[in-house]
C-alpha cells in the first residue's frame, strides 16, 4: 500500500464541518432537527453586493487578477483599516486570499519553521492547531476558564514564551466562546510580543459583531512597535454574510506579506475575480446591512441567554460578540440518559441529536470537553424551539 504523507496523516478534519454534515444528512432523511451548528450567518448576502458580482460577470471580469488581489480591492481594504481601525497601511502591506482561513494558513506557512511554537488560548477555533501543525510548528495552548472570560492572561503568556516562540494568536471576538479581550489585558500581551519580538496574529473576523455598545480595538492600533509585528486578519464572510464567496485578507509586515504572495502564487493564485468585485462593494458601500444583522444577532443572544438561565446544570459566559454561546454542560456528565452514559461533549452531542432532535457542536474539537457550542445564527422561533427541547432532554 502506498502511504500517505505524514503531514496528511497528522491532520484531523474540521469537527465543526463534520457535525454540520451529519445534521444536514439527518434533515435530508426527513428528521426534524433544530440546528445550532452553523458557523455562518443565516442571512442572505445583501443585494448590493450580489449586484456588484453580476456586473463583474457581465463586464467579463472573469480572468486572473494579480495574486495578492486587485489594486482596487486592496485599496478598499486600506480604506477599511483607516476607517474602522485607525490604521494606516500601503497596499503592499495587504494581501487578499480565499477566505480568512486561507489567510491564516498562508501566514503560518510564511513564518513557521519546524519546532517553532505558536501561543494561543483554549477554547480555540478548530483550525488553529491544525494549520500550525501543517506548517511544521507546535501549538502551545494556554488553558483558560470561564472566570477569565476564556481569555489568556498576560502572565500566562509571559510564562509560555520561550526562544522557540514565533507568534501569539488572538481571536477577539472569539469563536467558539463569543468573548472579547479586555483592552488592558490585550495591551499587556502586545507588550510581551514586542519585547520578545514575536508576531501577533490578530484574528478579527468577528469585529463587526459586538454587543452592548462595545467597540473593537485592534492591537495593531496600540502603537507603532505593535503594528510592526501584527497581522490584522479579517474578511467579508461573517460581517457581510459572504461565507461562500471566499474572500479574506490581512495587513501586516511587508516582508511576510510578500512571502505569503509567493506561496499563494503557487497554490491558489488570486482569489476569485468576481468575488473580489463583490468584496469591493461590501467594503465601500454604506454599512447599514451590517448593523441590521448585528442587531438581529444581539436580540438572539439575549433570548438564548435568557433561555439557558432557565435550564438547570448549565452555566455560560454571556457572549460579547460573534454569534456563538459556549455553555458548560459538565454538571450532566456521569448521568445515564436514554440508556446512554454521558461522559463528555461527544456523548451529550449525540444524545441531544439522537434523542432530542437538537444539533450542537461538541466542545472537544475546540479544546474544551465540558462545553458545547451553539450558534445563534438562526431565527428566534428556532432558538426557542431548540431550547425547549434541550430543557426537556436534561430533566
Ligand atoms: C469563520 C472564521 C474564520 C474564517 O472565515 P473565512 O470564511 O475563511 O473568511 C477565521 N477565524 C475564525 C475564528 C472564524 O470563525
């Protein structure tokens, strides 16, 4: 038997995509499932964005573009950083890739050598450890608690830094926890990164989805020293409900940006031409649609929190952003439900799906087996129907 590469044997598939596929399979078989699995907004892409793509098609804008993205889109991104983040970049410090996931992948490929360590918090987004391993580097996970708002504390980061550290990775607002970093803590972490001259990778894909009047501050905006080592990663997927269009981008140190462009030139080349035109419209046109979606998510967050308040043995941290809640169900571990012994997040996910018709994502894949991730990117009636079922199933 011809063997697979070690690299491919060491990578595990995305658990979130796997559970979504299972849930969708059941629905296709006619089972009534309330879905909380989705890692994407449930809204349609706004019409003005679609219109820009249609125009691009009609104009024959269907050929290769420059590898790091069209000058027009990179200019729109430069403007976005200025407008939203108070950051000033030139287009040569910006690269567009096929989704922010691809952006992050390219960063890892461009900065990591075997043995390099990247520091990030658990619970974490499922792709971080896998992308780091695919680049030959080592995930250095810092466990966090609900009490810490699931955020790394600067003292823990300082303790984890060593001569192998290449970067610190921050995701605020966070997938899967919905929590955000307190600016003081973030400033201290940035200071540690500057002092030790390691990169700061700031995944800000949920920047536009913040609640309770909170505002986002990118660590790159703290000072010039921090900006010089920071990648400000963003994309159109979550803010504009454009997950399928595959446009992500980053600004960062110019030498790494050009290394990423070299790598990208031999893998995907440019991101899709017509999707780039749509992204220009998304970034340049008035942002009312974003605010409308944000408001809807905030209302849903309030409802799902209220409903969890009414369920015994489940605690949660109130999400401050994104569209996920990450409750702790571990008080129910050890129970036997429907003849099934519940010993971890996989078991309770199976139980809720099989016996209650509720699709959630186990915390295991995010490095937090006590928890389940529920996406509230779904309608209020569905949220209520699903929470009725969870309450009943845990009695
Ligand atoms: C969704 C997501 C991304 C990337 O999304 P793309 O669709 O690839 O742009 C990156 N980071 C986190 C934490 C996410 O949840």
